[in-house]
C-alpha cells in the first residue's frame, strides 16, 4: 500500500483514542501506543499481522468488521465488539473506520479508531447480574438458598471461572461449606477456618496459591449481617493473574446484596416469632381483644370479645367490625396508644359501655403491620361504684384517739430472688453488681437448661423467682421473645424485664413488664424493679 504517511498525522502514537492504519488485506500497518496497551503486546509484534487474528483470534476477517464496509462503500462505519488478548483476557471496544483513498481513487485501506469500552460494558454486565440476583433473592426464604444464589451470580462475572461459598459462625468457631463449583477438592479443603479468617483480614495465606488446582487469582467476598460476617464467597480466576478492580467492586456489591437478603430473612423469622407471641397473648387475654389489618379488617377475635359483644370469630374474621370503634384516621395516623370511652352495640342490640385502648403493633424490627384493640367493660365498674356507700352513709364511729393515729402506708417489700437469663459475659456482671447492691439475690443462667433447673428447684422449695431479666437479642443470637415464652412454660410467673442496647418500644405488647437499656442506671433500675414487682410483692 503506497501511502503518504504525512497525510495521516492523526495516527500519531500519542493520539487518543487508539488508532490503527490497516491495509485492504487487513494487515496492521500502523498502531499507536493506546492500542499497544489495549492489545496487551508490543507494537513490533503487531505490525504486519492480520488485524482479525490479533483482535479477535479469528482465521478470516470478522463478519461484523466496519472496515470491510468502509472498503466497499467508501464511507465511515461503526461497530461494537469484543477482543481477546493472547493471555485469554477480554476487552470491549467501539470501532469506527474511515476509508483511505490511494492513487486513482482506489481504496487501499482504512483508518480504525478504537475506543476502549471495557469498563462501561463491565458496569452494564455487573448491573444486570446484580439485578438478576435481587430478583432471585426476593424469593429466597432460607440462608443457604440465598448463599447459593449469590455464588451463582458471582460465577457470571467476567473472568470468574470457579467458586465456593461458606456459612460462618465465628462465635461457635464453625465454618460450613454450602456449595462449590469447579474448584479442586484440595483447594476447597485448604480453605480452613484459620485460612478464611486470615484472608478476610487482608492477609491471605501464601500456601493457598501453592495448593494443586489453585486459581491464578482469587477474591474473598464477605457477606455481612449487622456488621458481622455470616458467610464468605470465594471466587477464583484461572485467566486473570489479578482480578481487575472494577470486577472486584462488582463482586463485593453482590455480597452486599446477599447480606441485605439475609438480614430480611432473619427479620422475617423474628417477625414470625413476634406475631406468634401476639397471637398467644390475644387468645388468653381476659379483656375483649381483636386485631385489625391495615385495611381495618379483623384478623383475630378472642373468646372474651365473643362473650362481651356476642359475635363469634367465624362471623367477624376477615370483615370490618360491625360497630364504630376507632375511626380509620385515628388508627392510620397513630404512632402511640389511643384510648377513649365509647358505647358499642352488641350483636343483640344491647348498648355496652367500654373503654377502648388501641395501639399499632410493631414487631421487633419496627414494622407497623396491624392494630390491636382491647375493650374493657365499664358496666361492672359502674355497678360497683353505684353499690358503694356515699360519705353521708358512713357512721362517725371512729374515736378521737383513732382519728389522731397516723397510719403510715405500707412500703412494699419485694421478694429478693431474681433470675437473669443469657445476659452475656461482662454485661451480666454489670447488671449483677447493681441488683445485688439494691438488695436482690440474683441467679445468672447462661442457657435455658440452667434456667429450667433453677426454676424447678425454686418451685420445689415453694419460693420461685419474683422477676427475671432476659436479653432482647442474646449473645448467641437468641430471640428474647422466645426465651420469655420458654420461661413461662417452665413455670416462671413473675414479671419478665427485657434488656437491650437500644430503646425498646411496645414491649408491653410482647408480654414484658418493663425494658431497661444499657448502660444501666442504678436509680432507674431500682424504680423499674420496684414498679414491675409491686403487684406481686407481699
């Protein structure tokens, strides 16, 4: 190809983006430094080579080559494609070609302008993979299923050839393999607890790279729930000697997506426990109690409500109450307890004067999904007041010495036996020190088995415990609602107080007598105990 190279000054080696001068036979005549870096090999190894062999490792011109169109039409053309380097790594490019006219207006080649779109395409692919993972995780209802979905998504990332995923419980020092794809058994066996822990701290053990079948590059992706690693995905690349930073960021994004899904699964479990507790409370409540869904329909209706108002649960469940209780606006806008006295018409038309108390039900994760209503029958209270003698009916039969006697109100003295369940190491020590200083005899139980033994011995002695402390979330992840239910089943009749690092709202709707927040305040703790045990104090 006879060309005046001075006419093509834009093909300077320093020009951006990448530019090639290619003959009509698809030989690389000129290559600038940008394309030298893009192809991943020196310019001297590219010149004179067929562009289609260097660019896409083909044996004939690429069918989508815009240069072919430029040679035929004499016009500029554009195409998007992917190239592959000698080491097997891929890159994406947007290619524009412009025909070159030789003597006699013969087309003797074309100028190829190459724009590296690798990062742009990677971002698009990673966004698509993350979107697909979110859709899959929306239906995941178990943690192992969520972890497998995350691993499958990671295997779709460019250059990732194999991987595995572990579930990790650092408190129990347990690491469980959930799934693995195309990693050698020797390499998976080498991923021990200590190796994972070291690698997660940013210092992967060097011996892993020497294990037979180890990938050339690897990445450990943590999956975190509430700041604690609950799993780790290990991915391997046999093509890359080092995984590009954009791909690493994408892999860690997939881990964050899986962590959010696991938090949702755990929250739904907690919500299920809370609802089960609420249903138990409504069933046994002595007051007429019912539960409304966000549309105002009755979802629970207890026996006391049947007795007070006459409708059986089969007549009212799934429908709005057949009486005006709490207006919808009052329910929907309320974030706290609502109380008022109303007269309701029972099923037989009898007017029933009641005090209604309602509040939004919030589970332990703060979701308001229902409204609980309790109705206290005021008719009995009014009859008792009517039967009591008035002041004019009282006879003045008290002598002057009795009138002058000052009667001091009895100061309730609480029993001294206190049960502390699963309060956790140094936190239990802090609480134990305070309750002992204010005169309580405290027994600390780290497990429910210990609590069962302690309650059994106390009941056998005829004493029992006057109160109990439980953790909202125990050190081992136990649910305070479940612990409270188990204590009741074991015979614990005294008030149960919940301990937490944060404020607990609506604890009374979950059967707790009170809630205390760390760090503990001795004066506040004394008042809480006195108030909680006042009813049962001798």
